[in-house]
C-alpha cells in the first residue's frame, strides 16, 4: 500500500508539473509589446516603463519611464520638450 501511495504521489506531482508547463504560454506585454512567457509577464508588467500610472497632482496618466521627471517638473508635459 505504501508503494502504491508513492506511485500516486509521483503521478500527482507529474500532473501538476505538466499543468504548470501548459499554463506557461507565449504572450506579449500589453504596454510595450515585448515577447514574454505568461510567467515572466507577471513580473515584467510590474516594472515596464511604458505602463502608465496616474499622477497624484494632475491626474494625468504618465508612463513610468518619465514619471519622475514629470512629477519633479511640476507636472510638465514632457511631449513639449
């Protein structure tokens, strides 16, 4: 019975591994269109410079890549420079 139980556990682990691999598919970042896997997309979206955040001062959505300059320059429209 113990041996059968070990086989079952082994099969279960194997099935979980297969399911995890199947869930890891190719995709792109919705902000910068960089090719990613579904697993790396989760981390990438947190730091993507093209993702926008709302400025708490002017309520404009500004890309993360220039947010610091925008905020430090009293909500300057960086497209004008």
